[in-house]
């Protein structure tokens, strides 16, 4: 057995689970398909401009999570959105929080898992693209639910019917994100804007958030526009989104524009429990499919699954 526990996904849910488990002494590895950590807490640099491309801020409603956020603030990893008492951002970009969570954890990046098989002797076998097979005793899946379930389908794993029905009921909305660099100050209000009409649902200037010195505008399209236009060529989508964002760009020129397509941006509804653990398969699920499509929900879900598993492992650790 190479490792006891594999966690798939280095988003906030997977990293939160990993931190809890590693504190309890478990041997684990986090497998992440991307080059960086953070998942949908993503920060992208384009020249001198810096954009939060996915989550724009997070809230801290639960006391435990508020204490985590305060710790991140004390460590210089998070700060309030300028002028707001209820919104928190990663300092220098949302990924700074994820990078902090990943410290001291064995995160293997650019490791895309393509199938998860349950071996009859009771262990998991993970196919990793261009990197062979990893065998583990326990498996935690934290990718958006359809992606997690696809790995099990690919490995021919059959889940108990009731759990399968519940997990398969979670679907996600897409979100198209335009990243625009302007040649001067924008007309976006410092707190960002959530338009109530039209194709857009969010416009914010990352420069005013303190991420960079220039006007770097993140524009999120709403769910209907995103679903309808998802497959259209980049230039056409950018043209439509830039035109819709024009009231907040002033008369500035767009000097660079890029498009990010979030296929799984937020769940439609969510499951009203923090995680799923299937003991007979040594298999767990966490992420923002549970408790709500927000950073805080994903963190709390990952932590809760981590604590659940750590409590199970504790007697075995004591015996050893
Ligand atoms: C456009 C947008 C705007 C948002 N705005 C906000 C906001 O303002 N406030 C807020 O609180 N939340 C917001 N959210 C939601 C928030 O970002 C998510 O709820 C949260 O980040 C989810 O974390 P997670 O760990 O559950 O999933 P993810 O962050 O999706 O992490 C899953 C990870 O698994 C990896 N992965 C997937 N498949 C594999 C595989 N086969 N092998 C290896 N790795 C794999 C992915 O690369 C990813 O890193 C927004 C999301 C988007 C997309």
C-alpha cells in the first residue's frame, strides 16, 4: 500500500480535510490535476494584472470558520474586502488561502485521476494520467460531484442505491468569466456590482481589491447566458460580455481580454448534510455540493469529513 489515504482535489474542501487528517497523524496524499492549488478559489496573473477568476470573496457565518478566517488574517493570508466588514478575500488573491492550507501537506500537482477502482481485497486503485497507478486504503473525493462520480463510473464502482441517488441529484451551473485589463481607471464601484438585469451577474475591479495596480476587471456572466453561450468561440463571447460590462468600464480601452470557462461553478441546490462517508467502501465525499456552493461550505464540509475519518483512525493509531 503506497499510502493510506488519497484525497482527490486541492480545492478548499480537499485541503481542509487534509489539514485535519494530517494533524491527527494520518498518512495521506492530495492529488490535484491542475498546476496550482485552490480549485475554484483561483487567481490568475496576466502580465502585471491579477484576477480572482472564480470565487470573489468569502463570508464567515459559522463561529468555527470565523476563527479560521481570523487566523488567516493574523498570518497575512486573508484580509477584509476593502471597506467591507463581512466579505473576506485572500491577500494578493484568493489562492493565497489555499496555498496556506497546503503548507506541510503532500500535494501532488498535475496528477489527474482518470478512474478509481475498488479492488476485491479491499483497497482502492487510482489511475493517474501519465503517472501510473496508486493504491490506497481510503479515498476522499472532493471535486465537483459529477466529476467525482465519473471517476467511480470509470472504475466500475457501484455505490449503494440510496447514496447514489442522492449524490447524482446534484448538478452544477456553468459560469463564463471574462478577464479584462483596461488602459486606465474603471467605473466599477469598489465593492463590485451584481447587476440585477442583463446577462451579467458580477463585475469587480481587482485593482480596487488591492490585487494589482491596474484596472483588472473580472466579469461573470449569469447562469442563463453562461449555459447558452458556453461553447461559442472565445472572441465572440468576450465581445458580448465586454459590451454588457461597458457601463462599468467607462470610456477606457480594453487592452487585453481572456475568457475562463467554469463548467462547474456552483451547485444547483445542495445536500443538507456536511459530507458522505460509506464505511463498507472506505469512501468519502466532501465539497460544495454539501451545505451550499460557497467557500465556507466547502471548507466546513472538508473539515467535517476529515474529523469523521480521524476519529475512526484514532483507535487504530493508538493500538499501533
Ligand atoms: C465563477 C465563480 C464565482 C464564485 N463566487 C463565489 C463567491 O463570491 N463566494 C463564495 O463563497 N464562493 C464562490 N464560488 C464558489 C466557491 O468557489 C466554491 O464553492 C469552492 O471554492 C468549492 O471548493 P471545493 O474544494 O469544494 O471544490 P473545487 O475548488 O472545485 O476543488 C476541486 C479540485 O479538484 C480538482 N480535480 C477535479 N477533478 C480531478 C481529478 N480527476 N484529478 C485530480 N484533481 C481533480 C480540481 O482541479 C479542483 O482543484 C464561486 C465559484 C465560481 C466558479
